[in-house]
């Protein structure tokens, strides 16, 4: 009797081998638009990030 780990490895290898045989469809994905630059942005602030603070004590 084979160990469960060995059986899972064999199954994983078979799935990978089957996945290699399937054709891959490439979808056309448009480029994302360039981010708009606002005059009120401070230089060097990293931009685009944000912080959300949730106070559960209230």
C-alpha cells in the first residue's frame, strides 16, 4: 500500500501533465489608463494609497 503523500504526488503530477496538454486561450486585455495627476498631490507622498481606520470601541 502506498503512503497517502505519494498517492497525492502522483495525482498532482498527472493533473499537471494533463494541464500541459490543454490549449491556452489568450484574451486581449486593454492597457489600464494612465493615472490622472492632480495638482493637490504632494510630491513624494507615494500617491494612490490610503488608510482606513475602523473603531470598534464606539
